[in-house]
C-alpha cells in the first residue's frame, strides 16, 4: 500500500498486481464528481486515469484500490460469507 504523501516515480508499479501507481486513481486530488475528475483546477485532462501519467500535481492518496469502487472489499465480503 502506498502511504499518503509518498513520493512516487512516474513509472512505479505495484509489486503485487503490476498496476501503475503514479496515476489519477491513486492521487489525493482524484474526485470522480469534480470537473475532469480532479480537485486541482490547474491540472490537465487525463484520458486513462488508471495508467501512469506525468501530472505535476500528483500526490499519493494512501487509498487502496484503483477507483475506490470497493471491488476488493466486496470480494472479501463474499469470501467471508461463503467461508472460503
């Protein structure tokens, strides 16, 4: 898990799954309800939010998972339900 405020290189990826870490979905400014899905008004539009990018405004959010959809939590809940 990345820590909030941690400095990440543009090309860093998750050791477990290979996901790009310097991406919109891992940024503290990422907000799907905001204009351009970003709370930083000076940021440029990024089309692929789960891919690495060169945004100068990037700040690690410390959130787990890509888009905050709770997919991992849902899978864990199902596993617990069926006692896997």
